C-alpha cells in the first residue's frame, strides 16, 4: 500500500511529519510519498518556489526508510488537483492500494474539491484527526456512512474507495507561524528538522530580505 501526502510544505515542519509517520506505521504503508504542490488550488500561493520546497522536504526526510519526496507536481502546469495527481499514481501503480492522507479540516471541504467522487475511485482517504467527538455536515456524513472502513485491513484489501479515520498526535505548529518567526529573525528550532532550519537560515528564506534570488 502506497501513501500520498500532498501539501504546500511552505515550509515543511514537524506538524506535517509526525502525523504522517504515525499513519504510515499504524496502517502498514510501504512507501509514503510527500508531494509538494506546484500551484495550490484552494489557498494562497506559497512564498517559496516548488523546487526549494522540494529541497526542504528532502532535507526533512533525510535517510529515513519508506519515505520519499515526489516531485511530479513540479512538471505539470495548472492547479495541483488531487484528482490529477492520483490519476498519475494510478497509471503508474495500477494494482497497488493508494491512500491519500488529509487533515480533518481539509476533509470537511472534500466535497468541494475537483472531482471528489472520482478521487475515491482512485484512492482511499485517510483522515488524520485528534481524539474526541467529530461532527460533519449531512452530505459528508452520508458519504462517510457509505464508505467508512473500520480497520486498516479494508484498505489493504481494496485498491480505492474507502474512508478511514486515524487518530494522530497533532502538534500545534503552523507554517504561517514559522514564516512569521523567520521574518522577525526568531528561532525556529524544535519546529522544523535541523536540516530544514539550516537551509532556511542559509538562504534567508521567509525573511524581509528574501526576494527573487530565492525563487529556486
């Protein structure tokens, strides 16, 4: 089973890494692909180029086994829709279960995504959430009732189509806060891996002086 975790990663931080690693271990995902988006369709565009954001993720992952940076979005123009990304994965891996990781906030807007039901024909959804009670609107709840998987085994036994909720340790870290700390010349250690902090510091990313020279 292959995991796919897309995001702007502007920059990547432990709030991205810890939940993804937990899901990988809990579900028995053989390979987790971190996919930096080139053109985010549902949010403001990243401050740093896709190439540099890929470099940051690569530095964050280091030599950890079972994970990789997947740069396929860098080579495609237009919005980085999950449907298109998953179509590419499915063409490459026609007989492998695929799981798309997303946070609960992103999942709440899932039905507004580009071709959401077609996405479920390509992959399972794994929703990373904090413990506790979770309420969804009626339309999304109906989809959950139809598609929810009760165990990781169900994800391994089918190529796509199920929705699974995985409780994870969600750290109160945001990329926005990290960028603000960088702009104020404040310490970001303990928020990002050391290798990421080193690159950000060396290239002066997210600082007031950062400009076109850091576009990648």
